[in-house]
C-alpha cells in the first residue's frame, strides 16, 4: 500500500470519527434537555460506542444481510411490545424504536462507506434539543457539534479530492488526521469567538415571541389552578433548577417554604380553585405594596431577596414569608382570594423580582388580621369520601378540645405512622386518598397534605392545600440559593380562630444532606457557570446590553481619572508582596525549575541511551533483528576509531573494510562486515552471534594502538 493510499485511509477514518462525534454532540444535547428516558439514552449511547469500536478497532467486522434483517425484525417486535405493554404511549415507543434502528444502522454501515445520513440525524437531534433545552450543557453540545462539523467537512473535502483520478493524499499518513484536527479546532474556535463578539453586540428582541411559541408542556407543571393527586411526583423526579434566590439580608437558617398557590376545593382526585380575578395591585415605578399599614410596623427583622424564576408552567410568584413590598418589571400583580400572587397572563418564566418580606412567626401565616376576616366557606366542602377517613380523624382527635391541638395531633399522626416515597402508585386508584391512608401507607408530600386537609375539614377546621417549594441548596460560589424541581412541596394552611391561617406540614422530615462531597463542590462551579449562562446569555436583552456598556464606560472613566493612581499603588503592593514571596520561596522554586528543565531535556536522552543499550545487549546475546545490525556496526566503528581507523562517510562498509591495511585486525573487520550484511540485508539472526564474538576478538586483536 502506497503512502497516498495510506493517507486516504487515515483521512477516511478521521472523517468517520468526525461523523460519530457529530452524533455524540447531538445525543449530549438531547440528554441535557432532560426529556429522554433511560432506554433512549442507553440505545443512543450503545450505537455510538459500537460505531467507535467498528471504526477504530474492528474495521473488518460486518453483519450479514440475514443478521441485519433479523435484528430489524426483532426491533420492530420489541417496539410493538413496548407500545402495548411497557410504555403504553406512542411517543416513548417511537423514540425507543428510532434509537434502536439508529444503533442498528450504525452497526450495519460498512467500513469505507461513512454513514452520511448520521450528520442529518445529528442536526435534527440538535434542533430538537434547542427547542427543549436552554442550559449550559446545550451550549457545550453546540460547541462540540460545531467543531466536529468543521472536522467532518474538512475530511470530506480531502476525501473528495483524493478520489478524483490522478489525485493523491500527500504527506505522512500518521500526521494527516492530527493536522486536520488542529485545523478544525482552530476554525471552530475562531467561529465561536466571532459569534460570541456578535452575541454581545446584538441583543435578543424576539424572546417574547419564542416564549409564546414554546408550548406549556415543555415547562415544569404542577403549580397552576389545579393539581391532581400524583402529579407532583413527576415534578420531584426532575433536577432542573426552577428558582434562583439571592439574599441581601442575612441568610435564613432552616428550610424556607416558597409559597406559590393555595387550592381550596377538592373533588376526591384533584385540588383546584374556581375562576378568580383577584385583587389587582398596581405598581408605582416598579414597586408594589402588598402589606397593610398595621403590618408594616410589626417589630422583627425582614428578609430582602431577589428571585429569578425558571421554566414553571404558571404565572404565580413564589415567595417566602409574608411579602410586604414587591419590585418587578410589570404593570401590576393580582392577589387571589387564597393569598397567592400572580401576573394575570402568560407565565412568569424568566421573571426577576425583588421581595421585602416578614418571616413567618412560628406557624402563623398572618396574611391579614384574623379578627377582620372569616374563614372561606369553600374550605370546609368535601366530596363523598371513604367512611374510614372520617373514623380515622375521630380516633386521632378524640378528647382534644381546641382546633390547634386537633390539627397538631393529625399532623403528628401522619408524620409518625406513614412513610415518604416518590414512587407513583402501581395502578390508577378510584380513591387515591383512601389507598394512601389504609393500603399503601406511603407517598409523597401531595398525599400527606391532602390527607391532613381532608381530616381537618372532617374535624370542622377550614383548610387548604398549598403548592410551592421547600428548601433549596445554597451555592457559595455563585451566592445564589438554587431551588430545583425536586424541591417541589405541598403543605397545609388551616384556619385557627385566634391565629388566622396557620401552617401545618404533615410530610415526614427527610434526612438532612451529608457533608458536601468533592462531586457536590464541582457541581457548585457548574451551577455558577449555568447561572452566568442564564443571566448573560439567555436573558441578555437591550437592558443588559446597556448595563454592560454603562459598566465599561464607568470603568474607562475611572481608569482615566483615578485609575492610574490606584493602578500604581496596586502595582507597588504587588511588587512588595512578590519580593517577600520570592525571598521565602525563590530558592526552592529555582531548584524545582532546574530539576524540571533537566528532566525534560535529560530524560529523553537517557531513555534513548537505555533503549540503545538494551537492543545492543539483546543483539550481543544473539536475539537480534535486522535494524540491530546498525547498532553492532556502530560498536565496531567505535572500537576502530580508538585505534585511529575512522570510516569516511562516503565509503560503504565493504569499501571501508577493503581499504584497511593488511593485518589480522583487518581480516576480522572484513569478516564482521560480511556478517553485518547477512544480518542487515539477509535477516539472518545467526549472524548476530558471530558479530558479537568478532567484536570481542577485535577488542583483543593486535594492531594499531588506541589513540590517546
């Protein structure tokens, strides 16, 4: 095989690996969206791994036509079985079948015939992921797709030219892929740098339009005007960040409850609210007053925080404590009869709002004075229930007089005698509440809150179920409290005649998080990068652009006036610190640098000497190959040079041996040269042993004395 053929084969393998990298980028983009299940991800990754193995390690492995059809038929049968008995939905079944056929196509592609359709499949995967995902991982997948796309285009162009008559791929075959990879990396990086510059120059103005186009099903549900029992379990299984909160007051201790909506009606399977226009609270210069006068003068420390709301499929605002003032970029907010706050239209995705809030005292919510408001009648309504629920409520509250003690007894009963689990019920239940209380005896917070609210109403205490979040993880790197979909929570607000609406949480307390692991600390930095991505990429609009320009102008003005003075003072401080540091560690650093330089320059030479001596030792022992003949001949020339006989570069070994003066030594040299040619050009391994014996005789033979 000629050099040009080897070069073309190397470029072809490079092209195939570039196409495989395109699919890896598309699969990573889809995985970052969070909408692919484990089966689809496994099939996609299996196809990717098989293609890499076929291209890099097993290029001769091929499927027969019969085996290919058998696997395709098996995949179709599995797809039908998946649709009928496993997934029981057409979309997951179609996705599983599509990924299976894709993996089969990658396995069936013949070496030397790169699957060009894989580039189209990768592009479609990236486009689909761009509709679902907007996080930092999608940007990484997009950057990888760009780099592999440039690499695939470069490889395809070289292959197209090489396949034309009379054209050859010139250059070392082993270096061609490396050069193409370096060129692709350079071009891809240049494209990313140029587009990043254009990105900060051109603000996004179509964000609202795309938000209207994006369907609600791609946002996290569970916080609208109705919630079905079991719905929040699917929400808690996701890890997507939905809220980010930054505190401008001391960070509170303990897990805060972020109140969203309060639901007052129950039909046995769902909690809901009837249509409620609510009370419109207009904003004055972006500031909305939520509290009444008597609440503003309550003693106590306030919480001041900023909330950035993510992809929640509702227009409710999530607030901790009792809000007194709200600052947001909206004309007004609406306060519902349940004390929730909402925009009144669209969704609150991407909304930023600041809150001045009063922490909840103990259990009290105190949204309004209890003496001026009666409990809503709807908060006592109940549908037809299993008789065992009322009997359980009577047993738990027997002998207890006040509403507060009865509510606390019911709360402790659920906390003590039931277990927490996010696993959904195995089958749809006609009465999910009774199944939770008397059969399964475990569930997630939605069932606990529903059970408590229903038993409170059976005991004559008005109650309602609240949906929102609890807790969150504070990221010390970014300074934001990150609240994810897994932090979704439900609890109960009950009406106490002497306290007003009071918070009860019957869900058993989950185990506290352990000491942060190194992986958790790494996630802090990843989350901080994602926060920057969300703030300066996804939400980069004209206002952000003006803010960035103002900061740059302010920095330039400070530099021109006081900046030089500060810079000079800072440079003096740094110089002084560097001098002290150099005095303390300078000698050790210089020694370390010297050792490093010595290692970098000396180790390769030592390795070459060691390898040469090892080959020479093996050759002297008779275990030599054809290239080792040169080592033995060099050893001969060294011995002769010590005696004053130096071989000119223009002479061949035979010419040099014939030109030596007649003597016993020259006869040994001629015999050695004959053995050298047998090993070097005849590959006769036995000649190595003769050469070793002759070297010892030449070392001891009389002749010209060594040159001193």
